[in-house]
C-alpha cells in the first residue's frame, strides 16, 4: 500500500497528440508521439506500444493521459519524456487512457 502523499508525487496530466509516426527502430512495435501539454509543460515526446488499435494518422488530435514527472528514458534512438498511460485489452494489446470529454491540455488528474 502507498500513502496519499506517495500518490500526489506522481504528476498525471492530459495532453493532445500533435504528431504520431512509426518507430521502426523499437524492439516491439511502437509509435513515436509528440504530445502538447499546454503552456506550462509544452510539447513532450513519448514512445507508445499502441500499434494494434491505432494508426498514426488517427492519433493526431486525440487527448491522452500521461505521467509527466518521470526522468527521460532512452528507447533506442528516441528519448521518451513522458509515460502515456493505457490499459491492456483481452489480448494484452494497449488501449489508451483518455478523457471522455475534451479538457484543457496540461490539467492535472485529481
């Protein structure tokens, strides 16, 4: 079990995907994403293994939920600055966590 104080250390925010492209250098099928988190955080890069349910062209404009305060992680030739969150479907493929209504980029989860 964690405490509420532990939970509040995780900065989870909403952003809008502004770019999505194939990431052929990744070990597992993935896309490189650029996500707009608003004026405070700006654009952040991420890698996401979401190729089963999404095409790059259909991702642009979608809002996603991400952890924005992990240290950057090198994934092959790409640097991932945020962790875009998702859930596994019945086959283990990732489905993005997304708000069901549009909200301002950069707003925190609470």
